[in-house]
């Protein structure tokens, strides 16, 4: 049987799920081109040791090594997470060199094996049906690919009020025991549901990509689960690269792509040796993330635009206080799983399109580190304990149509490398109008939920810092689409064998969780491309035999 060869760029959420879809076709030969940075050797050794022990047996030294708190890297952005104490997901090995940020604070392109899923919040929820009513891809077309993703990615979730508009779609495990603050809030919501809903707020439990049944509630979720229970795309890619029809190459920075007749090519530079190498295949799928793919494509187009806008679902931080305290969260032995535990959905229409979603987190050590210095002194210990026993941290998002866009201005790079980019925020209100309305609805619901937003400490993150961005080359249903729009297979008008498969092709970015749809859409594109190739090959073989 003749084979179709595919190149896939990246190993994050989109590239991995595209590879998963392609690998299921027996006539597909897949070559993955990846930067592939991994955890430092000494931390790998420490992690292996810790993973073989129970929490009570961990040494203080090993625990300190793998549980560094997030680090503040720039004003206006949330602290940058660490993965087992390492910054390897954010290291620049050439992929970010030449990107100049002006008033933005984006952790632009990850070099990590598994991409930013090494440090994500693990929230796993589809977009609403009403979102796809405005896309050229329908909910009915996306649903089987959501389900396919959930056959691979573990889901911990519960049936709740969010399920009406965001169905669970597949079997799941329950969540681990929730914290006292979460249970108290859910109880109050059950009692006052109608009133809270009338005020435009729906409360639901978290939807998380992790193996909840095995969770020991050690409290280290936000710095890296010692038992690797939180899903990373690296988990799937590690299985895929063992297949006979998948090859994975790391330490490769793809600097240019293109198409010659019926062949595609990717020109790469080895990030260790500087050697340049070219790969060729029948088709190419680019999953380098919204920013990485946009930069690569701008540097590869025959006639690139001088600038292009990138959509973002802007992020904001809102602390909540409750009048009723819970158990002293700082006491030894009082520990929760520290991922998102419950969600607040604030909606402004009946179709659940114009929304803001707030993910609410229990106490973790990063919360204490973020308090003013005076509250971290021994003299203030009593006051700090009282504060933390009433505190919930909310991380919210606004949809792209209520958020400022990011503008990428492009010029040629040196020596045939990636183009130089200037990244700026497009002037606008920055989502302040919608954020004000969101806070108003949360405040009106506060008496019933005993969850009071501290309005003086709400902070909108700087442009580019949400990780939820894309839309530079959006899917279009028009046959006469613009030169910077893609068809449903992620193809720009100038190429018919190169497919963009990540957030860069999203027509819009809702406020609800992002990565699950990135995965599902990449899986959809790859499935349709492989199926079409199979059908075309069947027609050619039948014609030749006839």
C-alpha cells in the first residue's frame, strides 16, 4: 500500500491531537518536528524519587526542589508558573528571539515537549453550541472530535448546572473531595439557585483533565503533580512516538514552510548545532500555537501582510472574601487539590454566547506569597490566617470581542530565520466595559453566595498574558475568502497542502475554557485531511486498475 507522508510541527495540544488522528490511518507516515525542551536532569531525578514515595516520606530538600512558587517576571502579568521548579516551558531556544513586545507581556511560544500543557490549569470544557452557530464549523461536526479527545484525555467532572450548555460528552470520574470553602458555596448556591440565576450567574464544579481517582490531595497541583496525574500533551505524544508510523525529532526550530507542486517542505535549524535541514512530505500540519504559527506563516507567505491582528480572551484576577471562615488552611495536614474547584459563569444573553467565566481556586502557597509583605510577618500571622480562611481567588476571562486585540507587525529576519515581530496591543477599552458589568453581577449575587468580590483589588492582566489567543488566520465559510483566512481544513488560499491546526484558525475566542476546543479542532482537521487523502487515493487506484 502506498503511504501518505505528513509533517506535523509542534508537540503541544493541537499538534499532538493532529498526530493522534493521523496515526490511526494505516497508510499515514507522520514525522513530528519539535523543539522538545524537557525538565532539567537533576529535577527529573528528584521527581522520580518523589513519585516513588508517599507524601509523608518526602524530604524537605526534595520538596523544595520540585515545588517552586510562580515567579513574577513583568509588571501587569500574573506570576509565571514553574513546572517542578523549572522554567523550561518558557525558555527561549530561538523561538522567541526577535519578538519585540511593546506594552504586552506574553509568554509567547513554548519550547517544551508538550508545550504549555506542562503548566496549564487543566480546565476542560467545550465551547457553547451558540459559539459554533457563528463559525463555519457546526457543533454537530465538532462533537465527535470532542468525544475523541475525551477518549484520550482523562476528565474529572460532575453533572451540574453548567452541563445544560456545556455537556460532559463522555465518561468521567468524579472530582476529589472538594475544599470546605467550595462545599459551603455549592450548598448556598443550591439553596438560592433561582435568585442567583436571575442575577445572571451560574455556579458549577470544575472540569479538569486529570486522574482524580488517584489524587492524594498533597496540595502541589499548581507547581507540578509529583505523580503526573495532571494531563500534559507530552503524555500522549510519548505513546504516539512509539508507533511504527510516527517519528519524532526534537531540537528543531522550523523557520520556513512552503509548497512545491504536490510536495510540502519545512526548513529547520537544529537549536544545539545550528545545522539546517529540510524535510519534505505530501502534507504539512502546523500546530505551533497561536503566536508561533502566526509568526512562521508570516515569514513563509509569498506576499505577507505588513501586520496582522491576533484575538485574545483577556484575563483578569478577582479575589473574593466570605464572611464565614473555614478551617485554618495553613495548618499542617489541611490540604486540598489546588486546581480550579468551581466555576462562575456570568452570562448576558439567553444563548450562553456573551459570557465571562471565572475559575475559582482554593488556598495554595502562591496565594500567601502574593500577599503584601506586612501580612507575611510573624506579627501579622493571626490576621493573615483569618484572611486566608475567608479568601477565594478567581481567575476570569472575557471573550475576544470584548478584549483588546494584539497586533503583529512583521519584517524579514536575518540569515533566512524567522521574521522579526513587533507585538503591540490594539488601542481600545481593553474590556473595561464588560468587566465592569461582570463585577456588577458578581456583586449582586454575593449576598446569596457569601462570595464578595474585592473590587479594589481586581486586576486585568496585561495584553498577551492570558495564553488564550488566536484568530490570526480564521476559518471562513466563504469561497472568496480573504488572503489571511483559512478554509475549514486550515488552508490559506496560497497553499492547498499546508494546514494550520491550532488557535490561529479560530474565528472567535469565547471566555470559556480554550484548550479542549484547540485539541478537538486539530483532531477534526487531521481526521478530515487523512480521510480525504484516503478517498482520493482510492479513486486514483481504481482509475489506474480500470
